[in-house]
C-alpha cells in the first residue's frame, strides 16, 4: 500500500477518538441535539426545587421587604380615637409617607401627620394590649401600628407662625381667618374655655402647632401648653404625613391639604420679622454711604490739585 494513500471518509476520527486526528470534527458527523446516545453521556438537567422548599425563602424575602418598606417608605397606622372625626373614624387604617422626610421634607400647614407623644399627652389614656403575634406583625409592618405613643393631628401652624383663637372662632393663622370645612359638624373652630381653648402663640422654628378636627374632643396643642414644649410638637418627633385612608374600603380616600391654607397672605411675615429682613440692608447702606462720601471728596481734592498744577505751569 502506498504511504500517501487517502484515508476513506468513513475512517475519519472524531475528537473523542484517542487515536484520531486533533482537528475539529466535521459538522455533518455531529449527532443531532436530540440524539438519545448523545444525551446519555451528557449532564442530566437539574430538577426544579419544590414549592415547599422555596416557600421559606420567599417568606424571608417578603418579611425583609416589608420591614424595609415600613422603615423607609410607608407605614400603616390604626386610628384609636375620635379626635380626627369626621376626617378619620375610629378603626380607620391610614398609610403614612415616611420617605419624603428622608429628603428634608418638613410638615406643612393643613397636613395630617403622625407623631410620637412629645411629653405625656396620652397620660391616663387606656393603652392597647396587642398579643405577641400582633406585635411582631406590627413591627414588621404587615399590620397597622398600634403603638400607644403615637398620635395623629392636623398641622395648623409651622415655625414662625402666629396662631390665635378668640371666642368660638374662627381660628387665625398670621392674622388670616381659616375656613375649616373639615371641623366636626356641630363643633366650633375654637373652644371658649379657660383650659387652653383661648390662646395666642408664636410657633418656634423646628416645631409645629397641631389640632384635631373634632375640636371639642381632642387633647392637642391647646391643652398641653404646660408641658416642656408649651404644646408644640418638635419636627423631629414627626413620623410622617398621612396620605391615604386605606381601610375599610368604603372609607378609602386621599388626605389632601385644604384650600384654606393656600389663601393669599397666610405666609406674610410679622412686622418684627419684616424689620429683621430690612435691617441688614439698612446696615449695608449705613456702612457704604460714608465710604462713598469720602471717595467723592478725595476725588474733588485731587482734581483741584491737578488744576492748580496746570495753571502754575502755564505761567
């Protein structure tokens, strides 16, 4: 036989042949993908994990997400009293926005806010006693919070505002009378009593003045003026703004800011604060004016000297 005799096509070796050629196998010689003989030698596909094995993982992920949402985004709260009727009823569930305060948002007039008890406002009130399961679910955020140290009221005044009640009303903010259709039917905007219903307060920076919509049934800023904050609520104690009534479904609705808080002039500054605003300008003028006069006189003197030198040189 000749040494250079061609090898028949049927004798070409595959890559798996230990005695064969090192080159790549011809595409036509590869077995089809569905060939049983090829599949037998390959890796078997993994069986999908059963639902019951995945369930604990899914539960853990859901709990972590719920906790993150409750901590940073939205939290549910249950309304424990009638102080915000008829806007909110006892047992209503509201969703509270906790996200925007992380970006520097501060409470605004007219908003309904949830806040921590500033200084024993709830002293003597019956405290709820949730069971262990309710406490855990509430902590995670899967149930509305029943924390007895949280309250919900409407913001009436913010830092720098003057809030006043005379007689039965209307309620005044920076001298502007509020039209308050959200006040409980049959209530007056102000309470004519000597326990706190008659007042005139200036809200410090970093605080808010809050009142319930059920004016004759709300222990709010008016009736806590003897505490360490003089009835004010520190902005740092505000959990967030209530934005939606979520439950029961027939009470569903948003909680927008009433139009009365958008009326012209409600943001106007008091004369004292206006004087503070103008004062720096007056100080600036008083400081600059003498310098301007001095420079003008100096320029006149230099001009006179130059004229005298010119006249002397021409002689």
